[in-house]
């Protein structure tokens, strides 16, 4: 289920400062918890970490000492984003991204679902066909929550038409939740909540799928349902690159004098500027701290963790702008996409837009993995 090219039309106007940033290109290849990657990185220490340190071939005592000292100091920092920012400044952004990937992939809670996903990707690639869903899958209905500007920016993927097509081909009943394409997180969350209550009367259990800005909208809707103790049938939420704690790109877009240009673009397009304001980091992090997500809902984060050599043209401007803050996927800091009390599937080497050539097969594998987990665990 591929993430979308969210609000890039506007951000191209405000990210010019990052366009001239030169990134080193040091060829590197190696493996992180069995996930092979061949790309370029931003430093020799990142190359060493990928090719030697993670393979337990420690051949550079100076680098070993730097890595171990920085990692030990980072452990004393409470927030993951701040840990990674520290490692980025002490060593490099690509080192911090690899460190994060290793941590997520080594997590004992993530391993089972990541293993099912990886095995399924290999199987469908070998067979050249989408996976057959487990028995009992027909008792579920999938609700897709679209992203920003999904109506006026046709072709940007925000309408989730590709994953909807794959899910339909796999035989799962699914529906599309009409939200305001430039509405605030809070406004759209209320629409998601209404849709959940409506489809809870269908007799089927619900799987919610969201990407990018729709992530915090689904989280807010689920939190509202939990706080009000309203009965519903949501059993899983697939959070694809959700901007759960906002994006510093939204902050930059609203800083003067950039705000004047962004306001003009929004007026010209007929969009509501409050939608960008609702995903600023301050508003988003305040909202995130207040989430109370239902414990009975299986939450799967599906995130890309790119290195600097993996960044697509869609993501490059945002990636360069955000590098000063640490590992990011071109739209937000990677740790800020992870929901509380959740499991995470990693796509090492892909950025926010998940532009893999075999993304349809990966969508099928993700769908299968979630259904397998739901039906196996009851």
C-alpha cells in the first residue's frame, strides 16, 4: 500500500534553501538484519558501520570507539528523535538511519510480522502473482482514508487508487472514506470516526488504511472513539508513513516570508491553509501526547528508512531540508511516523513515497501479513 506525493506542489516553493546542498556519495553495500542494501552513504563511518561493524568485522579501532561512545551517550537521551539527531551530528545522518533500522528490525515484537512480510514478498516475487489470502479474510472490510489534495492533484497517489485496486483483486471488500482534501486533522478525524461507526454496523470487522497526513486523522478518530467508549469493529490500522507528530516542512511553510507565498498558492488552489497548520510539529506533538488508542486494535506501521543514496526526486528537496534534524524520509522524521503500542514493518532503502518497482507485490504482501496476523492471533 503505497504512500502518496502529499502537498509537494506547495513545498517545492518553500524548499529552495535545500536544493543546493551537496551530499557526499560514498558507495556502500551490506546487510541490516538480513536486509541487503547497495547504495551510497554520506560518510566513511556510515559505510564502515554498514559493511563491517554490523557484520561483526570490526577492523577500524578508531571508528569502533567513536561508534560505541556516541551510541552510549545517545542512550541517555529520552526521545528517539533526539537520540537520532544526536547520532546524526556526532557521526552522520546515514549512520543514524542505519542505527534506527537495526533497532526496529531487531525488536522482538516486530520480528514475527516483518518475517511474514519478507517471506511473502520473496514468494510472490518468485511466483509472479499476488498472494492468496488466509481463510476467514472475507469477514473483514477495508476502509481507505485518502491523503491531502487527493481530489485536485490527480495522479499524485493520494487517493490510494493503486492499493485499493490490489486489495480488490485479492478479494477483500473495501470502501473509500470521503474526507476534506484540505481539511484539518481534527475535522477529517471526525469524518473518519463517523465512517467507522457506520461500517461497524455491517457485521464485518474493519481494517483502516491511511497514508501520510491521514495517519494522524485516523489516530485522532480512534482515540476519540476510545475516550468516548463508543463500540466499533476496528480490528487493525495500517499506518503508512503517517505524519503522526507532524512535519518540520509544515513549520517552514508557515514561517514569514514563505507563509505569504504558501497562502497565495492555497488561495489559488482553493485549499484551506489550516490544513498545513494542523500538521505543524507543535500542534501534532501536543495531539500525539493525548492519543489514547484502543488496545484491541492491531496497529502496523509501514515505513521506509532510506539512506542518502536512496532518495527519489519526489523526496529529495524535503530530505535535504530535514537532514539537519536527523534521519527522515523526505517528509518527516522517521521516528515520528511510529504509533504508540504498535508493530513496525520496515522497507530499508525506500523513502516516504515508497517508489519500489514491485510495489504492487509489496502491497499484496502487506495485506496478506496483516490478515495472517489478525487471523492467527484471533
